[in-house]
């Protein structure tokens, strides 16, 4: 049975080549071809001799299975939403999503770490899928590689990756961190740590573990509420890790110099968007080096209302006046099912033109 090589570290590739009786330095060559050059066919890995490439491609060798693009949904704003299929022969088949968002001088790629999610945030469509399964490191890093390769003609110099698609990354810790190490490795995908952001719903043991990592991404926390009562309703995970426990873990987290927490706050009209909410958020974040992203809710399939422009402005003003850097972010690709889980939930054919 061929061994899946996508997602393997240099050490794992060294063991793999040793099992074939090949020299250890081949591991670095394959690693470079996979992650730095984004070669998914052995025949294209011209940094290795032809005989070895043939051996790797044979039945006793290895295989490279990047996520398969089922559909592309190009948005009016230039972003492209991908519906990928993963799994098959050796793993449970599933569909996941990623989004490629080009901007002046950079692209941001939002990727999934699980198929579906068990966390059950009430404003999230992925929650309705439940957890289908954890992704492997190869399936996680593969989304970035495929999105970059797909858009190679128009790539800007800087790439940002956000782990904010389907799933809770800290509940698939090992595979997520293996993928992140490859993304941040100067010999791998070579992204800067400040350009890779892991977003969590607030899994405290995972935050504590991440703080011990030598190589780690930036951390974003999905806050979305100004009190335990409100957060218990919107994000039931808050009953397990209430605000005080979560913020205490943040206070103990070993931020590096010039590193900030990002707190994401989805503004739901009439639910969590009042001036009193803003003042409570200021108090919650008082002893933290933090910035806040306000994300106005988009009308969709869930029973929430968007905030008014006045409430967005007022909320931001209260935070900024108290010294909390606060930005309003509008989710991109709104015309192509921007909320995570939306594509995978669709059972009917899309009204949008899919470029296959
Ligand atoms: S918002 Fe994130 S953590 Fe919450 S249910 Fe959706 S995918 Fe899971």
C-alpha cells in the first residue's frame, strides 16, 4: 500500500526513505519539492533522479493526495471559495472549504482543520454539520498549497493563512500543529509566524499547550459576547471554559514582544451590540495586549439580524476611546456563501456559476 507523503515532516520523510533503503538526504529533496515548489507529481520533482521518482510512483512507493477541487465559486470581490473533497481510499470521504482572498500586496487563505465541527456555536453553519472527522496534517497544509498553485499567475509577495474555516483547530491539535510547522518552516512553505493565525472558540487546554510551543502561529479568540450569560447562549463551549477561565489563560499566555491577541467579535443586531456590551468588552480585555475585530453579521440562514451602521460605529468608538485597537471587518465573498459550512451544507445545486 503506498504511503501518503503530503503532511509529513522532514523527520518522517527520513524514516520513510530509510524504510525504502534510500539515503536520508532524499527527505530534504522531497520536502522541498512538496512544500516549497508545490509539486504533487513525482515525475515533476526534478531535484531527484528519474529512477527514484519512478520507484516513488510505483505501487510500493508513496502517494501525494492534495484536496480535490469539487467546485470553485469566484466572488465579485475577487475572492475564490473552494469546495474540496478529501479522503477516499484510506480515510472517510468528506467535503471542506477554503477561501482565497487577494488584496493589494498579499493574499489571505482561510482553511479548515476539521470536516464539520462539534463546538456548536449558534451563529455558525458548520455547527449544523456536527463533527464529521479531523483532517490530517496533509489535508490541512494541502488546502494552502492547492490554493497557491491554483492562483500562481497572480500571487502577491505576501501570503497570510487563517485557520478559521470549518472546525476548531485546538480540538485537532497534533495534525494542526504539524501543518502549521510546515507552513512556518523556512524550508517548507516559509510563511512568517505573524502571517499565520489560528482562531479558537476558547479551548483553554489547547491555548495553554500552544503557549508552550517554540514555533507557533498568532492566536485569535472568538469572543462574541460581553458576559458569561450571553456567551453561554451563543457559544455553549463557554459553560466548560467561562470567560474568567479563558481570559486568565490569555493573561498567562507568553506573548512575544509586539505580539497581540486578536479577539473576534461577531456583532449580532440587538443581541450583543449595545454600548453597554462595548463597555463590558473593554473591562474584560483590560489587562491584555489585545486588538478587536468587529465582524458585522450578514443576513443569512440563521435567525440573527445585522447590526445598524450606528451601533457598529458606536461600539468601535467606545473601544478605541479606551485604548483598545478595534477594526471593523466585513467578511469577504459574501455573494458566494461566505459563512463557513455554508457550501458543505448545500444540498441543492448552486445558483452561482461554478468553474470546474
Ligand atoms: S464558529 Fe468555529 S468553533 Fe464554532 S461551531 Fe463554527 S467552526 Fe466550530
